[in-house]
C-alpha cells in the first residue's frame, strides 16, 4: 500500500529565500506525482504534474523533481514571496489505483 | 469557468440528520472522487467513480453513500450524521491516466461540514 510523507510539517522563511519541500513515497512504481497548493479554507490548486518518465517539471518560480528509485520528490520554490504562504501537498499515483496524498507542508513566508 | 463545483460551501447538521453534498464537473471527466480532510490528517478517499453508473469504496466509506447517474454529477449522501463526520469534504475529477488529456486531479473548493 502506497504511503506518502512530507517533511517538514511546517516551514517559516524570510521573503526572498529559495526553499525546498520534500515528499517521500514507499512504492516506487508510481505512474505520476502531483503537487498542490492549498490556501486556508480553500480547495486544492494543481501546481505541477510529473509523469514517471520525467525527471522534473517547471512552472515559473516552481520546479518539481522526481526520483523514483529513492522514492522522493522535491518542490523547489525560488525567490519566495509572502503570497507563496500556503500548505503544499504532494500526491502519488500508482496505475489502476488512486492518488495517495501526503499530509502537507505548511509554508509561511515572512515579509 | 470550467471546473468542479461543490455546494453548499458550509453546513451545520444535527446528529442523526441527513444531507447530500453536491458535486458537478463540466470537463467531461470520466473519473470523480470524494475526499474528506481532517486537520493534520491529509486527505482520505471516501468513494470514487470511473464512469456513469459505476462507483466504488475508498479508504473511509462508512456512513456515506454515492451515486453517479450522469458523467457530470457525483453527489455524496450522509445518512444519520455523526460528530465524527465533521470535516471538510472535497470533490475532484480527472480523465484517464495515460491519455493525452490527462492533467491529474482538479478539485472543487470544498464543503465545510459541522455535526453538532
């Protein structure tokens, strides 16, 4: 059974810093992995989807990497801004199953 | 705007009452899902559907029922509400993984339910 963990649970950084959020999964036979952002009291917004054949995906200041062999994905946020403050969740998909979500990392970017 | 629409956004129920959470998507996605999110616990899958007329249980189905009579709609029914069902409920949809139009999950904005 796939299990997904995210470390750290919470992170606070000053504005302008580059930061890395970590996502680990136990079953390396994933089909893809998706990163989401969730603002307080809101739904989940998709940030990036990485297929198993890809090593990374980029969107603006966000870069997500995938290393299936080590069971890890990282979300890199460059030049962080207060507007980046939110909870970031990753979800791993194994073909024929459903996405399994991590508990999220709560990010605070301080002005 | 295209996407997943959930209603209501907020609801307070008394113990033993019933209600239906509505979910509609206009992207012609064949897959639809219901999740609940409890503080610090991540998202747990309640039920999912791979197409009209087909539903299946997820990780935490007890106390809930679903139906999928059309591609667009996937309502979640709570019978005999209990305090343990206090949570935020999210509906999501997707196309079939591996197809050209696959972009992962699209989520609705959620329904915050309190059972008192």
